[in-house]
C-alpha cells in the first residue's frame, strides 16, 4: 500500500491502532480456547473466523479507497498465499487450543527469528553477525520456555512443536506478503485471503458442523468479528507509521494472554516462561531494530549515490 507522507506524522495514532489490534487478536485467542473447551471443532472456528472477516474487509475498503481497489491481476499469488495462510491458521489456532495462552503467545514471538532464517533461504539476503547473534539468543529463550526433556503436562512438547510451526508459517507468509505487496494493497490481500479460504473451509465445516448452545454460537460469531476488526486495525496502523515503530507493540499480547489465562483458565505462565519470554522478546526487538537501521542506511546510501 502506498503511504502518504502525512500519515507518518501521526505515530501515536498508529501505536493506538496497533495496541487495539493486539487486544482484539489476544481476545480472539481467548475466545478460541473457550469455544474449543465448549465443544467447537477447530474447522468450525476457522470457518467463522474467515467468514465474518469478508464483510468487515469490504466495509473497511468502501470507507477508504473503494470497492474497485479489490481488483487483482495476481490471483495465482493470492491462491498461494491462501494455501499457506490456511495451514498457518490451523497451526496458530491449534497452538492456542493445545497450550496455555501465555506460552502459545510467547512462541509467536519467534516470528522475527524465523523470518531472518527464511530471508536467507528465500530472498538470498545475508544477515550480519548482529542478527545471527540475535537468532541464537532467541532460540536459547525458546529452549528455556519449552524445556525439552523436562516433561510435564502444563506445556506439552507436541503443543510446543505446533506453536513453533505456527510462528514459522507466519514468518513464511510475511515473505510472501512482502513479494505480493509490491503490487497489491494490504486490504486487497486480506480480502482475497478471506474469500479464497472460504470454499475449502466450507467443505471442512460440512464434515464437523454440529449444534451448539447459544453461548457457543455467540463465541464463534465474536471470534470472526473481533478477529476481523483486529486484522483491519493491524493494516491501518501501518498507514500512519513505519513498521519498526508499531511492531514492538505486538509484545503487549503477552500481558493480555497472561490476564486471560489467569481469569478464564486459572493458569499463569510457568517460571521458565517468565525467564525465557523476555529473552525471546529482546531477540525479536533487536532484529526489528537492526533491520530498520540497515534499511535507513541503505536509503541514505541510495540517495547520496544519485547524481545531482
């Protein structure tokens, strides 16, 4: 999406949007876990999440650039993004169901680590020693949180594997979005992902559809609405400030995950999570800061190298 320079003059508005988005998505995660415990199937949850997002995206676009902005000539790229997105959503929602909220959220903080590794394999980028060091430190934090070999029912290793795979898929999708974003706006990408994911999710839904009590139906609808609003707020925040400014707000998710885990499930993070989470967060923040610094340096170098 093209950014109007004037938009960058509203950083506090962007931070507020990002914080609101993280609140919505954290609330959605809590509702997913509650709905699952009330008997809702994973595919039911995914169907309602995506189905409710379509009208929200359309309304968002109609209030901005207009419905014509949703047109695309890269339907193949959107199909690839949708396939990856559905797989990532299965893993992401699965981790929320399998793990305590705080631990599932902490594993999501490894996305910058996986993004750095994937940038080497997919984009042929070559991170320097600083970012490689941050990657190593981040994985040390993961080992502290997961404690492989320690056992215990509070943090099952199967759930940890699903959570890490979810973070890997988010990083992989971010690479795809970077490539798609050269020609497509963010609302267009969100719209086509939501729309194209409905047929396969609808088929899956037919095999698991079941009756629910009114509270569970309300939870499923709320998951879709709150998740859609959160996605739009994430998109809108980037219109008013650079990525490096707003992304650190994502770590506020751990506050909400801890609160919801305590209130709804009587679970607090393990001592290992309190130790490992700050290490993972510090690693991710350093990678974001380093990429921002290098991008600025490259911009300055490109500007000064141009003939006057």
